[in-house]
């Protein structure tokens, strides 16, 4: 039985391991965890007549739902030059489309930190995996060429 175990353990070779690959995976998960704690800034696009202005929502009324702050009244309260003579209009809550009056609003997030972390980590992880696959595939060939060159240089020094 011991002979079988020693035979199996001697013939078993672990898969290719690269410290660089493990390090990059570790960094990837750490960045993912930190990205959830970073607050993203939402923006309110105030459209009056045919012009628009983008206003950052630094201090929304409800932090968990910042887009609730982006209202027609919010745009008027900003005293934007493009909304100087704009009127809210009469909004019918049953059939209102939100296009009543001279003001329209749209809330959005731009350049989310979480999205940036995901994209950058994907690029880094893919690059590391491609490089490690290249080294695994051609590493032995390159090592043999290097050893042959080193042996040739040693033999030239002996003469």
C-alpha cells in the first residue's frame, strides 16, 4: 500500500503555479472589496427648452437613492441661466409623462469607481494569464536555448 502511495505521489505533478498569477488574483479580490465602499457621484441633467446643464448631486436628500433629488424643482433651485424663464407646468399624476412644462430631468452616474475597478482588474488579470500561458508554453524552449548559449560561451573561454 505504501509503495502505491509513493508511486502515485512521485508521478503526480502539481499544475503550473505562478506567484504572479496568485498575486494578481489576490489584488483583484482586494480591489473588488474596496470598490463597494466607495460612494459614486450621481448627476442630474437639467434640460430647459433646448439646452441642458449637468449638475453633480454631491449631497442628495436620500443617500441610498440619490436620483430622487433630481427633480424639476431641483433644477429651478439651482438658478441656472438656461432655466431662467422656464415654468414647471401642470403635472397630472394619472397621465403625466414628465414632459409637461419647460423642464425635463434625467439622473445618471458617470465614471463609477466600481466599474473602473472591474475593467482595470479584468485587463490586468487577462494580461497576467496570457503572459503566464506564454511562459508556460515557451519557457522550456527558451531555457534550453539560454543553457546552450551559456555552455557555448563557457567552452569558448576554455580555449
